[in-house]
C-alpha cells in the first residue's frame, strides 16, 4: 500500500495548529507519511495581532518533524479557506494521485491515517466512491463500523485525482445542473439539510466555501462517500477565529474517537437505516449551528435576511 500525502491548511490559529499537528504526529503511520502545510497570508486590513498570529502559525509548522517529511507553503496574500483548499488539494492530488486533508483545528485518532489509507487503497478504482470521510456525527443509534452515504463531511477526509477532477467550482453551474438532473432535493437531503441555502449564499458571493461545491459535484456524478460509524476526528475549532464554525456548535462534539480500524466489504449503496438517522440529526443540527452563524454574522445583509426568512417559512411549512 502506497501511503497518501497529507495536507493541513492553516491561517492564524497557532495553538490549534500545534494540537492538530501533535495529534497527527501520534498516528501510527505518521513517520512514514509526507505532510504538506499550506499557510494562508494576511488580509489587506490585517492588524498587528493578526500578523503576529500568522507568523506564529508558520513557526509552529516548522518547529518539529511532524511526519516523515514536512513541506510548508506560505501565501503572501490571503486566499481564504475555500480557494486555499481548492488550489492546495489540486496541486497535491495532481502530483500524487490521492490526498488526505485536514484543517488546523482537527484532532485525530492515532488510527486516523491507517483508516484513511486503507480506505483510499481499497476503493481507489471504484469510480462511484469519490470521498472518504474521517469524521462522523455523534449519532447514538449508530452501530455500523462503515457505511456509504451521499454526504461528504469535510473534517478530515480523502479523495483521489480521478474524483477531484470532477469538481465544479461555479455554484451557478452546480445549481443549474442539480435542478436539470432533478437532484436538487436529493442534494438538500430531501429538505433536511441546509445545502441549498449554502449554495445560494455562494452564488450571491456572501460565502465562498469549497465543501458545498465538492459535495454538489459528487452528487452530480452519482458519487458516494465512505463514512466510519465512529469518528476518527474531533473538531476543536468552534470559536471566533474560525472561518466557517463558530461557538454554539457543540452538537458536533465527539466524546471518544475510534480506536480501531475495521474496513470490510459493504454494499455500494446508501444504508436506509443510517440515512434516516442522518436526516434526523440534520433536522436538529442545522438550526442549532449554521443558522445561528448566519444570524450573528450576516444579518446586516438584506439578501441573507430574506434567504433566512424564506428558509424558515419553508421549513415551518414542511412540518405542518
């Protein structure tokens, strides 16, 4: 088995980055893996505190031999997380054919790399499998070690060049194709998700997120994502410096990470039972986290106020 390269994306959270890299270095295959750290640059209006944090991040990236090899890329300007992920993943996956991706606020189980590499190796030539997820929501009823689902979680994941080549970055094109293919409701978890809203916010330029574009691209290509029943990843970045997650997202908290790897043959289709659990989780999660984030940070926008109002009305109508 050829081990996948690992990417970590960082910006201005040095303490979280250090925790992320420490946990990664404690993985069983870390000393055999190549690590690439992409450090985003300062915004035009960056203050002295921002510049200091950015400099500290770059220092942390180089302070230890976190893996077999460590390569650090420093951007002179601020790309933002979305463009950084798209360009960074494209660069590495084009060179190596596959990739494992982390951000600077993710703690990993010591078995994370073993799980990711084993899954990437097993499904390398299975065209319909486009994404390997390392994170799993804390769903109490979950009993399966592995399952396939349409959703692509973004907290610790992997893919191959053959799949990433199908990424469509234009949100307008994605929405049009989803509607034309009659996949829009499927993409939005039959009304249980907020992905249609996220896509609209990207179209309007209010958000510039990569994950919803990747997820939509997977849907349009009939793709599936492999998920673990128990998470190998914990997000520790719910704070004010986070790009897309803020305080109040405790519903995603993981109490205990997976402590074994058990990858075996399963049907290449969505688990109906797991699908129902996921839908129920999203019903409770979306208004506890993403909508709070929108109200707090974007309600000054007339467009967002109306999108939120419409979304709320449609959700209420669905419950009647």
